[in-house]
C-alpha cells in the first residue's frame, strides 16, 4: 500500500494511542472506555480528507492496542505509511531565499523526512531562522530574525509549552517602499516542534500572516 499518512497525522495517532492505553490501565468502566475508543477513532479519521476501509483498519488496529511495548512496535510499522516531506537539494532551498547571500542550508541527510511537516533551521551567526514548508500547494520559504527567550512559552505553531523564541519577518507594507514586521513566538528546536504538530492549521495561519 502506498503511504497515505502525513507526519502531523501520525503524531496525533501516536498521541491518542497512548492516551487510550493509559485510560485502559486506569479506568474500569467498560462503557466509558468504549465511548472513549469510539470518539478517538472518529477524531483520527476526521483528520483525513479521503481514507478507504483498508487504511481505516490499519489505523484502528493500532488504536486498539493495550500494551505500550506492542504499541511502539506497531507504530514503528505504521510509520512506513507516512508520506515524507519533499526532499530538497541545496540549490532548490537556496532558490527559495534569493535575497540571502551565502545561505547556510541544513544537512537533509540528517533529517528523517517522515517526521517533519516543515523544515526549519537556524543560522546562529546572524540570529536568523529559516522555514520551508508547503503552503497552498507550493513549497515556500520564509526567513526572519530569531531571538530565543530564557523562559518556556507556548509555541504558535505546535501549541506546546517548550523553549521558544521570537521569530520576526519583514514583509511589504500597503504603501510603496514600506515594510511591516510581523512575528510570534515559536519553538527554538524545529525538530521538537514538528513532533508536537497534530494539525497544520496554526502553521498555515502563521505562514499566511507573514506573507500576505
């Protein structure tokens, strides 16, 4: 079977699998557990625009597991159905940032493309962060200054409480030759951020505010 699960969908399936396992270990009311199981399966399927019966069964089999060790094994197998993020060459990445001279690109070979919904990396020498993702059907790149803060906060992209920093990007203003700075707090570690993405809604909202 061809891969049909996106990275953020896999993250959500994994999260809900262990939520169910913990519930089955602590709740004795079968009616409550059955209702939780049914609701969870429904929420997971709702993530997919188009999913067939065979694909549903593959996911349901994982969500029905009651043992954490077996869940890890089955989730590792389920990962084979995850669609990897597009593999980009250095030259392709550089074309997304034509105004950046001597762009330091990430080593794609060190990144598990099945674990990311966006590619993010830092240039600590210039205090800048770069993000590449798919938005409205196209691969786009945005860049901005990035200033980490000492305390933890809520990431605008993944909504997780972690070490964050202020990402600020400059965009064209409504008047000619004017610019507007926009930004928000996002995770310092893009890989960790990707692992906590359960939806692309906030990521797309963030990108939309910066480029429009």
